[in-house]
C-alpha cells in the first residue's frame, strides 16, 4: 500500500476525476489508514511504499505491478501522468527480495486490469491496458490468460467491474463487459454474483477478498448483503475521498503472491 500524502485530482484520465472538485487530502489519509487497519486486524501483513511527490495517483498501488508466484511483471501506464509510478514500484519490489522482476514491454496497468483466479489470469482491456498484454502475461507467469473487454468507461479497469472472491466464485457487473467477456467469465466461474447498478456506481466491486472476508466500499450495501448470504464476511470501508479519482479498496492494494 502507498499512503495518499500527495493525493490530489489535478488532471482527468477517467470519468470519475473532476479537477474542479476539491479533494480533502487529510480525509483521504484517514480513510486509507482505516483500510490498512482492517487488513492488519484480519491478520494480513501490509508493506508500505513511500509516496513520491508529484505522483498523486501512486496511492493506487494495485496498478504498480503484478506479482504471482514470486515473479513480478511491472506496469506500463497509458497516460504520461502516471508513467513514473512503474519505476517506483519496481524499485521497491527489487529491494524487498524479489529477484525475478521484469519491466513491461506492452501497456498494462498492473492489477487494475490483471486479476488472478489462483491458477489462471484475467486480463482486462478496452480503456487502459492493451490486448497484447495477454501474451506478455502468459510468458511471464506461465499461466493461462483470458482477455476480457471492458465497454463502459466508468469501469475503466477490470478491478472496478469484477472481484474474484474465492476459487470458482466472483462478483461482477455484467454491463461493464462485452458479450464475449461475459461468456468467458461464465466459463471460468461456477458462481457469478451480479452487482446492482447502484453498487457498481459506488465502485462496490473494487474489493479485496481473502477467500472469506471481503473488504469493499461501505456504500455497496446490496452487494454486502449478497456476499453475506453466500457465506462471506463483508467488511465495509469508506474510501469516498479516494473515489474522486476512481479508486476503492482494491485500487489501494497490490497483492504480493509470493
């Protein structure tokens, strides 16, 4: 995770970002600290990377890289405003015990568009990452990769429209995907929980699951109820200030799969 000490909305690279609307950085920090407290309270280890001045979106750690089985594939950002984040995250990972660290040759925005089912990868494209990133992912990790196309600009990253909950189970917003993408998801997951329009609109699917606990935006009440009905333990957190840049719990979290 990366604290949002320099968080701001100074530019617009997704539909959520409104530079004309003020951002309360201190509130963003308090909300981020609460998310970190939830993770540590659940017994998870949280590593913190130092934020770099001039990179206001660096708080969205999920975009920094993809880490699977100890291998790291770096990010390559679509927009120049975020480009320097890639090097900052690769430097941190190289300095913390990761030896198989590979820079990206194709545009991919890390775990924003790359989700792991445990044995396979999903690669979102359509707004940020390139379709060609799938081949680079397969070469780096040696796992099957399933590209899925995003079609609604509000859900510009895969992690805004899909959350892998456990083996064979995911939550998603069907309207964010094209027909082929929905068919791919139906083949990969035995159970798909559909988010309501209202929950998708508060980035309710930008959630993190450890297989039992699901940390999601507190405003996604219908999704929380649906998860609880299926035996998961939803934990709501308020990241409303970070949502002004299109982020939620998952955006703030890069999962290090050793």
